[in-house]
């Protein structure tokens, strides 16, 4: 968790305006303070004092861009002591990120996970794979990022865990077979094109043993209407987009009619050796729409779960977690999977079509926006 203005996660002038609103500042201070206090058990009062002093400094400097940035540097350097790894906040927060946060995240899924062999699609640095392996599962992690897989392998080795990792693209490559459980977390399914989404669902089904389960999450169709649009920037020494110093410029646009949020990221490395543009389109779904896609791919049932996360991550909504069950060899119409207690209505034949939400519609909306 970064303090909002520490690396430009929102523009300084935007945060300055926010602090100048007598109705908004108390809400923002309370919200951010609560978030930080949750991360430093045993240091609640000290954390509240730091946050109060931070907001006082920033509020006093609002209206003057240079003074505001100076105040922001004071908050990061003198109150949070970001460059001092031995400062109590950095020590406690480091423990929170490495131990407490992963356990909390894994607790979200614990009630949905079962089976011995697990396939973690888009495993990234291996957060879930490690937690599953610690609990006795045989885990295979797959991600197309060589850097993420290298980090995951080293983390598993350091922890003494036997986890198989593969640098592979689950859209283009086959996934193997015989898994009891496949999982895809962080709404990755919604970032795929309609054709790739249908293809991946079919490949996941082929990778599962009879009666296996596919656990994934997605954003519901209220998100585009409640998420804000805007632009932001981020300076990092090393991060998600690059291991070297870089600048990230992001623009977010929402398309409620298409049930889609579009994010464009421009990544420029400090030495000028690399400038790349990324377009990410997150499609959102109602439960009925997602059920149609899942059943159209050949799964027998799809149950939905919500309320796992402590606060919304998409606008005002939590992701919806889904458990799609593969047919058992002896069952034709309906499957009760041990990973979930509830089973949805008896599935009918579905085609899973999603072609009406293609790039042509997005481009038409973009042309409309440019004209306006």
C-alpha cells in the first residue's frame, strides 16, 4: 500500500483539491487511516498520529503545487521514513505484506479449494501457489512472464516447497490434464477477448479430471457505471511494468453500454531505451452471462460466491468468485462438487456466444467520444 501522493498514484493537484473540501477531507482521512491501521497491529495509536500529521501538513500546503510536493516529500521521508528499513512502520508493514496479507488473501479461497493436483493459471510471483503447497497440494503454476516465474521459483526454493512452474501462455498453450482444481484469480478471464475467453474455458475443462473444479473471479456488470474515469502517473525504481526505473502514464475509460472498462498504459524507461503502450480491456458480466459462458464451454454447473474481500476493489463492487464444475463420468445433467455446497439451476445447452461485444463497438464509442 502506497500513501496516495508518494509516487504520484493520483496527481498532486487532485489530492490538494480533495483536501480543500471540508466534507471530503474527513472521509478521506478516516478511510486511509483505517486502511493503514489494519496493517500495523499493535501500533494503532502511533499510526493514527502519523496519518493525522500527514494530513495536517498536506492540507496546510494545498493550493501551491511546489509547497504541496515539498509537504508530500516530508510525509514520505520524515514521517514514514521510507528509506529506513529499520523504522518501526517499515518493519511492521514488511511483516504484514509477507505474512499477514498472504494469509488473509488465501483465507478468501480456502473454502472453495479442494483436490490434490492444482493448476494456478496466471500465477505471477506464486502467492497462491506457495500457500497451496504449504497445505499439501501438488501445484503447477503457469505464467507468461519469465520474470514472475523466476521470482516464484526462487521463493519456492527458499521456502523448501516443491512447486512446478512453467513459462507459458494459457491462451496459446495447452494446459496439461488430470488436475483436480484449476484457478485463475484477479479477474483475468474478463481481460481476454471473447474468442480467447471461450477457448480458455474449453482448455481448462479439458485439463480437469472428471468432477474437477475451476475457481475464478470476475467483475460484475455494475462496475463500468460506478468506476471513475481519469488519468494518473506513477514513477517507480522497479515494479510490475519494468525491473528498471520507469514512468507509467495511465488513462481509464468506462463503457457502461458495453460492460467494459478500458485502461491504457504508456510505459517509458528512464534511459529512453523502451517506450511501450499497453491496452487492457476488462469485460464485466452479470451472473447469468457468466453462467452461459461457462455452461457453453461444457461445464456442468456454476456457483457464485461473494463477500470475501474486506472492501470493494472495482468501484463499489467486490469481484464475484465462481466455481465451475466439470462433469463426472457417471453424471450427465448435474454435478454436486465438494468445493461448494450450493448448486445453481439445472443447466441447459448454451452457445456461450459473446461476439456482439467486439472491438468494432469500442472503436465506435471512441469515435463518438472524440467527436464530442
